[in-house]
């Protein structure tokens, strides 16, 4: 609620209008039986003038009801949409201030769910809130008071009816809650089996396990079916009991009116309005129950949204300062880093340095910390201890813009954003000219296939760059990486889909065209880093070797092991 | 229209066996409707009788003959009618709840059974998410419609008909007055629903685009942060978000306005009925009591009159979804099954050889993938398939245990076409280790004995030892009883691969197909997996699809596929000497001093 209120306040005028319309609507609904009573009374007294007057009133009241319904819907929708879009926008802006660690903490897909499904839930509940929620207590209270005013003697009939309904609801909602939780669990089980069988259909078939899988699935599905049936049975009891209770109350009150008709002849005209109010009370209680289950889901969503909004970005930058200029020197001084939530550090006491314009290769087994090391250079994370320096300055002392302009990071599995090739390049280098784009594409060996596209640099890029092959994607992302002629270029397994010849051409072009750029190459293939000025060998987060290929091949055991698995073995073949 | 037909066929298939239940439901609902529409007349009669009582009582002369007898009888009948309504609704809801739950259950299991019989082709052509959605949202929509819409439709239709009958029986003029506003209401409803349809479509399109944008941007957040593109990203987002703001507003208004409008119409209609009724009462020839009763009864009808129309319009969306859902599930039901020969031959191991003879194959007609491939594999030999992505390597594997069948040519085991063997016997003889080692929820032991659930523990351990994964399993706190599930990613890709190798070892297949693990694991882990694979292949006839040449240097034969044709064949040395495609591939992958 704390998350929601400030947003509703922004649409105060709309909210008040919607609420006012609800009041009018409730008034129209509840006053009609009242007028009906007067009309009936007038018929009894054969009073034509009153009948005419009240008749006109009745029609006017109904028209008021229609108008109020329309006004209420329109303004409720305005509030709901306003709140939802504003909330979504703020959520998105908030996420854009996040450090990478914060994004990881929530996980990207989870954040997407919060910005789509959860916001939608909130929109629905706000809409329902202004359409229904305010109406239910009003209707309930109004109908209750009016019923009491109509036949004060029958207060206990009302109370008895409500007591029965509330007791039955409490009893069955409690059971239902249990069953609903059970259903959730069963649905999950069923879906898990279905999903596993979909993904592993080849395994199932090749091991001829179809009958066993069917048995497994049937068991899970039957459990779900049984619980669903039980919920159905409960509902089957619930609704008739509610209506029967209300109808019994009506019969009882008619009987009571009959018993005292000589004392209160006017009650004859009041029977219909009294029964109408009884029904209104019943509807209010039933709708209230439904609203409650509905609201509980929205409250969970609001909580999830609030959790994002209340996160303070875990990283801050010094203010922008154009005086700070750095070169491509990189130095790690005793850097240790642990991922949030991990026990063991991913990098331990890592120290090295490299000069502007050099090429650094990083090798090691999966999980040895290669990518993490590169992430620290780009300051996606800050070290637990030790210092990462660029151009001799601690990266934590660099303004964000300076840092981002200095480093271009080409990710392992990155893709372009949907749009055009040129659009993607201009994101990085807003004033990029066509010759500049061509230069970058040439360096990345992408020019040859871009030139063959009908729209060349204006060719469309689909979501996940799915209209390009793996090798083309990588060459496009390298193009994007070099377009701004960065001082530091990080290639994180960025050439894995390129064949050896293209990879060599890219490296030669980088050597030739980006002489001053420090290049960091993370690779599985030793061939990718053969030419590096320095190679770091990582093992379980520590640097276990550093030097050129020739040095490492001679004196580093870990490097030798990796090398052995990739080395051409001319001798010793069968 | 065909949608409707398909949906109809689908529901007929699954619901026809519940005909008796439906019959009972329809009878009960008719009874309940009769009770509901007749009941107000007894309320009216009660009032009429009370009025008479009061009139008799007021006059001292008639007071002695006054009695509550008739009034009480009326009340008893009134009460009985509501009891009848409640009990028939209760029983029919019970019956329908049962039908709904169990028929959806049958549909769910039916869908799963069908899936197990279907050709792999379908799974390759559809995304997992799309097929899974048939289990989740589509079956859900079907369930919801059966659960809520079915009884509502029955009730609404019955109520509407019953109401019309009773109203005309009571008073034709008043019945016509009550119905007078119907055309207006229907025109309004049709107009609003049409508007809502287009507005909601536009809204969904815009929301879809917005969600797509959010998804792309947030998944690419690393890229955004490393390039400092946050402002750009917000700018793009705002464009989509603002578009949603305006289109969703009209969507929300149009789809939300029908209900209040109909409620308002109901109010208006009641007002009109009261107005006319009382005018009729005062200017007609009715007695006061009868006039009052008429007003009461018709007010009641006027209030009920719009309910069926309202529930039907509110169900419209739900029914729409259920029709689409049925179509989508039915589409699966109509997919062709795998072809298993009627009297398939048994198969017990390989005696001489496996031959691929001049095989042509295409996934889609007109786009041939394999153009006449022939490979012979002698018992106990290892043959490796190499070639660039898209050359058709994996396709060959797909054909060997009949995930797909050849277009022309044949694959034979000891001279017999594999299509003549019993499908399950064939697959029991062919073991596959896939690139992506899919494990199943359960313990490690369950997963290793997946192909033979009755296997004793010592066989499980033996298989794990051969796959070089036993020591790792024993290092876990719960050892072989450790649970494998997709939520807890405690195993690395390499470890999963080793478990999947153990799983294949346990079934002791005559022919082994290995689709090698690729770039997911580093070269050192790969060497481990390689060692395990070497264990499996020991003394077995095997096909290896190689991505890294390092692993197949010892193969008896290396077949180089390119664009669906065999371009080179021979052992490592021969192929290197040929200095063709294989030699180039080899030089590209290996590090040379």
C-alpha cells in the first residue's frame, strides 16, 4: 500500500470522481427499492399524483445510475492506467540505476516479470478497487441501514442471515485455502514432468521409457484432478447455501410481517424493498469474498514491486569530470572478489599489470574466474579487497561516463538490440559516420557480409539478432565494440564462433587499426591468444601463471594441461 | 468457423461419455429454473393474500372469517420452491464439478500420452514453451470454461426461457413492458463488445511490444551498463510505455464498461416496470391486492431479466479462450503417431554391420538435407562424423534410431531395414548420448537407472564407475540419493554429461551414438568426458558426431560431411594426407608450435 498510495495521489482528481460516481451508483441502486416502497404505498392509498412523481424519480434515478456507471468506469480506468504506467516507468528507471550486481540479485527474467505481470496485477486491482472495492462496503452498509430502517423489528433476521453466511464462508474458505495450496503444488508437479519430457523427448524415446513416463504423469495428474474436484464440490455447496440462506430469511420476514400486519399495515408495501436489501447484502458479502482472494494476489505483486523500488543501487560513481583523462594501462593490486551469496571467493589475491596498447590473454578452466576478472575491469562489480586501476587511477574514482567511454566490452553471448545495424552502432558512437562504420566493420571482418545485405548498414536486426548466424552475430558485436575506438577492448570469448582464418584476420586488423588500444582476450582456444603480449593462467580464482605462450608452455603445468588437450598430436597415433 | 468445429469435435470426444451426467444436470437446472421463475409469483400471492387479510380485518363485519390459512400455505410453497432450487442447483453443480475435474484430467493425460507417441518432428518444429502452454494456459482455459461457463450457460438460457414463459403467463402487457428495453440493451452490448474487441487487440499488441522491449533490454542489461546506455534505454522504454498508456486506457474502458452499463440498464428497466405497473394498477380493473402483487412479481422479473444477458456477455471472453484452447490441444491430438510396424521383427544386438545406403532425407519437402549418404559400420568399429554446422551430422543420428525416417535409400542392421524392426526393440538396442544431457527430477540413482528402472544398485554403481563419476557422487552428502532437479543447479554441465553417459552404459546398447558435448565445457573437462566415452565405446559399435577433432583421432573411419554429401572418408592419417577439407579443419582447431 505504501508503494501504491503516492501514485494514486497523482491522479487524485480522477480518483475522487470515480469514488463520487460509486457513491452515486450505490445511491441509485439502494434508493430504488425505497421509491418502490413509496409507490406501493401510494397504490394502496390510490394516490395517482405520488405514483407519477415517484415514477419520474425512479427513471431519473436509473439514468443517474447509468451515468454514474460510465463515469466510474472511465475515471477508474484513468487512475488504474495512470498508476500502472507511472509505476512501470519508475520501476524501469530504477532498474536502469542498478549496478550489475543488483540486476543479478533479482535476475533479469525476474525483473521482467515484475515490470510486466506484476504491474498488470496492480493495474487490475486498482481498476477493480475503484469499480468494486469501494462499492462493496458502501452497498453492504447502505443496504444494512436501509433494511433496518424499513423494518426495525426484524434486525435479528438480518443478523442471523449474516451470521450463517459468515460462518459457512469461514469454514469453507479455510478448507479451500488448503486445497488451493495443494493445487498449486500439483500443478507445478504436472508441469515439471511435462517440461522434462518435452526437453528430453529424445532421451525418453531412445530409452523406451514412454510407458513409465505416462504412469508418472498420470499419477501427478490424478492427484491434481482429485483436488480440483474437491474444490468444485465445495463451491457446489457454497453457492446454493448462500442463496438458500437469503431466501429463507426472506420467507421468514414475510411470515413475520404477516404475523404483525394488523399492527404495522404499512409493512405490506415494505416487503419488496426489504427483500431487495437482503439480496444486496448477500451480493456484497459474496463479492467481498471474491475481491479478497483477488486482492491477495495483487498484494504479493505490490510487495515484489516494492522490493525493487526500495533497493539502493549497490554502486555509486564520482560526479562527471571532463578533466580526468586515462590511458589504457590496467593494473590489479591484490584483488579478491566474492559473488554476493557465494562462500568462496571467485578471485583471490589477483595482481598483474599491462600497458596501454598491449594484448592480454586470459585462459583457464570453466569457473576459474576469467570472465569475473574482466567484469572487474569494466567495474560491473567492485572487489572485496584490493584495487583495480585504469590509467593509474582506481576505477572507483572514475566518473561513469569516463569509464564507459574508455572501455568497450564485447560479451560472450551478446547480441545486438533489435533495430538496424547502424542504430546499434550509433548507440555507442552517436555521431558515427558511414566511413567510420565501414572502418569498424572492416576491423571485425563484418564488412563483407554487411555489404551483401540489401540495406547494408540500415539492415534490420531482429530480436536476439536471430536473422544473423552465430559467426555474423559475433562479428557484428565486435564491430560495435570497436566503433568508438576505445582505449580498452575486452573480448570475452567473443570469437568462439569464428573460424581460425577470420579470427586471425580480426586480430591482425585490431593490431593494425587500434594500435593504442589495450586488448583483453578471454578464450577457450589457446590459438586465440597465441600472439598475446602477456597471458594470465587462472585456476580456481588465482593466477597460477603469467607470461608469453612460449614461456608458459615450458614452465606452467596448468597451461600445459590445457595446451595438451588442444595440441596437434602428429606423433603417437594408432 | 473451423475453429468452432475443431473445438466442438474436441469437446465431443472428451465429454460424450458423460452424457448421463449432462442429462441429469439439464433436468435439474430446468427444475431449478422453474422454481426460481415461479417463486416470485408466490411472493406476489402472499402479498395479495395479506392485503385481503388486512382488508377483511379492517372491516369489523368480516373480521371473524379472516384467517392466515391461505397466506401460510403460500409461504410454505414459496419456501419449498427455494428449497427445490437450492437442492437441484447443489446436485447439478456437484455433478458438473465432477465432470469438469475428471474430463480435464483425462484431457491432460490424453495430451501427455499423445505426446509420447508423436513423432520427434513435431517437437523439433515447435518451441517447448509453445507446447507447454497447451498444458498450462490452454487446458486451464478449457477447465475454466467448463467449470464456470458451462453451468452459467445452462442456467442463463434456461432462466431466460423460463422467465419469458412465466411473464407471458402472468400478464402479457407487463411482459412486453419488461422486454421493451431489450433491443436497446442488445445493440449497446454488441456495440461495446465490438469496440472492446478492437481496443483490447490494440492494447495487447502494444503491451506485447512493450514487454518485448523490456525483455530485450533487461536481458541485455550487462551490455547497457558496460556501454553506459541507461538513458537511451529509458528513452526507448518511455516511447513504448506511453503508447501502452493511451491504448490500454481505451482497452480498459471499453472492456470494463459493459457490466456497469448492463447494470444500469437493469435499473432503468426496473424503473420502467414499476412505473408502468403502478400506472396499470391504478388505471386498470385490478383489485388493489392483485395490482400490488403484479408490481411485486414484475419488479422481481425485471431484476432477474438482465442477469442471463449479463452473464452471457461476461462469459464471452472466457468461451473465446476455451475455443482457442481446444483448437490448440486438438491440433496436437491430430498429429501423426510414430510408425511402428505391425509385426515388427525382434532385434538382439548386431552380428555383422550397420549400413547407411544411399540415404536421401529432408526435414521439409523440397529442402533436401542429405543427398545420397552411404556409410558402412562393421561390428565393433568406431566411425566418426565430422563437418561444419548444418552439414547434416546430427541428421544422420536422427535417422539411426528412427527419430525421423529416410525419404529414400535405407538404413539396415545385418541387412534388415530398421523400419522392419519393432520400434521399441530397435531403440532398446541403440544407445544415445546427447549433446545436451537432459536429466529428470529424481535421485542420481534414478537417473542412472533411467533406461532400466529395475536395475539393482551394484549395476548403477558399476555404470557410474565406468563413466568416471562415481567418486564425485560419493563426495556428495547424500551420495546416490542426491536429488536432481532443475531448480538446484548443483551439477555442472560436465557432471551432468557424465551422468548421462553412465545412464547409457547401464543399458548396455549394441549400437552407440555419441553426440559430443561442445563449447559448454572447457577442454580439460572435455578430456574427462572423452575418457568416459572411450570406456563406453570399448568393444562396442559406435557412431561419434565430433565437434572437436581431438576426440576422434583414433576412429576406425572418419566421414566428412559437407552440405549433406560425403566429401572425404578414411582414417586420420589418410585424410591428413589428402590435404582437403578435413586437413584444413584440423589445422584450424589445433595449436601448432
